[in-house]
C-alpha cells in the first residue's frame, strides 16, 4: 500500500484494465443457493487524481456505509488460497482443532512464502518471451497471479530498507561499482545517519527482518532447492521450475518482500503464529492510508473467508461521498516514523480532519499527525545511570513494577505531555532514595516478581505506608501509591523537580538532533553536487532516481522537524509546570 507519486494517466488506465481482468476471474457466490454474480462487486477504481498521486477513488456517488468492494476468498493471495503453489513441508504451522500446533522443520513464514511467490511470478513473466521457458498451460490462479504482479509498484525508492541495502550492500556479487552508484551510496549512508534515533532503530528492525527472510530462502535454496519450486511445475517442467528459483536474486526478492510488507492485510487463517495470518488483496491494496476516522473505509471479514470494504459512516459526510472522492483505509495508529520505515511515506506536516469542521484546530499548537511521539528511553536510562547506586536501584524498581521503557512524549492531545509510563520514571528520578527512609510504622509489602527484573537478582524491597498513616509515609511510599492510584502526586516539590527533569531531557535531546541535521545538510550537498546525475532509477531496480532521492531527503527533514517541534512543545509545557 505504499503511496505512489506517479501522475501519468496512461498507467492508471492500464492498471484498471488489468485489475478488472483479474477480478473478473473470481465471481461472487450469492447467499441464494445456485445463484452467482458475474464478477466481484466493485465501486472503486485506481485514480491519479488523489493527493498522494495514486490511490483508490469511488466510481460513482456512494451512500454512507455502502459496500464498495467484495473480494471472495479465491480472489485473495495467501498461503491457504495458494497452498498448492508451495511444497507442503514449507507451509507455516497450523493450529489443529484442539488448539495445539503442528510443528515441523523447514517451514517458512507467510512473509517468506508470499515474497517467494511474487518473486517467482516476476521471474517467470520475464522468461515468458522465450518459448522453451514458458509453461504449456495456465490455470486461473496462475493467470490471476500473473495479472496481480503487473499491478504492483515497480520500485520502492523511499523505503529506508532500500536506502540501507544500497548504502551497505549485503550482496557482493557486483565487482564493479559505477560512479553514479558510488555517490548514491554516499548519499544514502549520510541520509540514514540523519534519521532520528528511534526512526533509525525502526529501520534497522525492518532490515533485520528482511535479512533473516533472505537468509532462510538462500539456505533452503542451497540445501533443498526443490522445496522452493512450484510443485506442479516441478512435475511437468522441472527445468523451468528450477530455473525460476535459481534466477531469484537479491533485488527481485527485495522488491517482492517490500510488496508483501507494505500491502498485506490481516486475515484469520488459523495459523499458529499470529504474524502468519495475513493476505494480499488485489484492488484493496491500492487504498491509501488516512489518519482521519471520518474518512476511513472499513475492511470487514466476509462469511466465506473473503474481505469486504465499506464506505465511511460519518457526520462529516451525512449524504455520502461523491464519485471521484478518494477511498482510504487506515493502516493503524502509526507515527510518521513507523509509516516511513514500513511503508515508505509520511503524512503531511499539517492535517485537517473532516469530522471536526472547517475551523477545528485553528488555535491548536499541533496540526500534524496525532500519533507522532518521541521515544525518550535512552535519555531516561542515561539520567538514572548517572545517579550511581541510587539510579541502579531506581532502574530495578521500575523494572519490578513494570514501568521500565517505552517512555514517550506527545504533542497531542494538548497540552503536550509525557506518556503515562514516563511520568512515574520522572517522579522517581526526582527522589533521593537515601532521604526516603520508610516510616517506623510502615508494613512490608509482599510483591510478586515482575517481568523485567534481572535474572539471578532479587528485586529491591521497599516499604509501604498504611493509607491511614499517609503523613508518616516516606516519599518512596508515596511514589508507590501514585502507581496504585491512591495519590495523584508524590509532593508539590517532587512534581516541580520532575517537570524540570523533563525540561532538561528535552533540551538535551534537541542538542543531539543538531548532529542529525548536519548529516541531513551533507546529504543535501551530495545530491546537489551531482546536478542531474542519476535522474533515472538504476537499471538493477534497486537504485532510486534523483526524484526519489529528493523525496527521501524531504521525508527525513520532516521527521527531524517533527521531533524538534515535539521536544519544544513538551519542554515548554513542563517548564510552565503544566499539570500532568
């Protein structure tokens, strides 16, 4: 579902023609016995007249809540609907009737298998021009898969995974690096350094997932190559089946993997691993992401195992939507950092929400994505470790109470604020444990060990005051009571100090982003120095063209601008002692 910046009308016409042919292969069965419709119900089509450049639009006026797309289970592409295209020993583990799972060696994940399926189809389509490399007959599923591959994006220029593999190749087959490739490598190496720290961490996680999948495919191909071939083709034309598998290179698998990663939809398939339960959905995968609930079309599971898409029901459009209006879904409550790392795009810096009226948000300080946050884990850990033994005890206490990590700050809803997990950490950081001795009348609390306590170490024992003896309670006891909801704050002084700590953390983080901006400037200089060099994408399909480089640069700049704005807003609110 990566948003496409192409604006040519001809590709859109061709894409709609191909999708129409694909969906016509899968007639819908009616609820009435023996009756069926001629094709998939559809009230949407691909359009280039949408803000993102390419997406879905309604073909005619739509009522609120109207069904606009129905995809029967046969039209979906997943490891169940295309089960016969995989060797049985490679299929993901399923859950049996009793709820236990069938385990077996050599099994691959849904992501690995669907990426393999798409890569095989792409390679086969390239071999079809040679008569001795074409299969004799083609089933309906083969035809549908071939058509589906033609609807997929040609490249993923703006995905950080693409940048990373170009900057630090994990495939050293190429012995000669062109000058153009060399400057692009330097550009993306520098651009990756300019990413905010959490965004860089997210991008690294995506890369590790891909590398693990590519390693699994290569390992299976080296030891048992026939396990990766299409079973039916291996029987009828083993040479072609094996040629296809051997022809899948890094670039082809990367492209297929990004198609799957950015376009899959969750679907219950009774597979043991939750992450294996997803599908590819032709036409639906063209829908762009919206953060606006009033504009979100709902994806529902059909009784036959298929998917259905319904128009939004909202006060923002009580009479429905017009033909030509964009049909959007939501990919989830993702920040721009997550959207970039997983899908290769970011939302605009300023957003308007249809359900809130024309004047809504005019006085708001934050007008961007409502899921933007800044992760402060490293800053909090550094702060506590600087407090020596007392800081180590605080870290262990936070671990034992289930409050270690996932410390974020948010600009929305206003006023800008720390998360509910960060607030206890800030209050504890402001405490002097040596001065927080328990009152003589305190009773020892019996606490169960919590996840996060270091193995082999006993969690520190602290004393809790009886609620009736609050005035005699230590500050540490009072802090414990804020976790349980018995107190709102530890004390006025502690709250003031906690706010000041947050001010300092925000200021420290803002200084750290200065180095990232230096890298961003250097990346811009590399791009500018090469003028119109590299205007076209690389012949290998991995290298982005100049326009892709420019857009990638703008995405990273927006992430840095967002982070700095959030730090400024949260820091100012904390400085003003705004209540949490």
